C-alpha cells in the first residue's frame, strides 16, 4: 500500500505539476478511506486481503474524485475567479461526475456486499469496503476537499503577502 500511495502521489504531481494540489488530494484520501473501515466495522468483518484489495480500489476512486474537483477549481482560479467562488462553482460543476461514479460503484457492488452465498467470503469484504468507502469518498470530495483547498489557498496567499512585506521592509 505505501508503494501505491507513492506512485499515486507521483502521478498526481506529474498531472498537476504542482506540489500544492497533489498534497491536498493526498491529504484528503485517508478521510475517504475511513468509510471503508466503518463499513467493515458495521458488518463485523475483519481486515483481510480481500478488504485490502477493496481499499486499493477505493484509493483510486478517492483520488479520481480529488482530481475532478481540484482541476475544476484550478480552471476557475486561472480564469480569475475568487478562491471561494472557484471552490463552490468548481465543486458544483463536478458534482454530477462525482455522484455518478459513487453511485455506479456502490449500487453495482451492493448485491455482493449483501450476499451470504457460497464464495461470498472473498467477494463480500471487497464489496463492503468499496460500497461504504465510495459514499464517504464522494462526501469528502464534495465537502471537505473544496473547504480545505480554499482555506489553504487563502493561507498561502497570506504567507506570500507577509513574505513580500518582510522582503520590502529589509530593502
């Protein structure tokens, strides 16, 4: 899993070309994975190899959601919108895509998550993690990610202004 996280971060960095955007997406991913853990706890399943495979799939889903949201916010910022406006409108712009991917994964694997038939011992943990995790990943992507992104953008701007003021005061 750590190798997967490193490779994912490198791919994000190569996509955005910015450390800031890549780090924000990777910082929100663990919050999305909490849904998978809660799903396993809710149905009383232990963490297993099958569940770990589900977490790997969930990692990809959470990162995809983050890429959709951050790219929409970045596009609006580059057009000159304020940070708050870009976060709200960019998230709204990608709302359908994030919800559709979450619903597709959740509804598609719901029968496997509820199954008690022969062979479900291996399929059920993957399905439970993906079903519960994609719901939390969508919520985190649509609520937490834009708020964190906007707050860190404002903080970064304040730090840049303060640094510029110190440099001009020293000159």
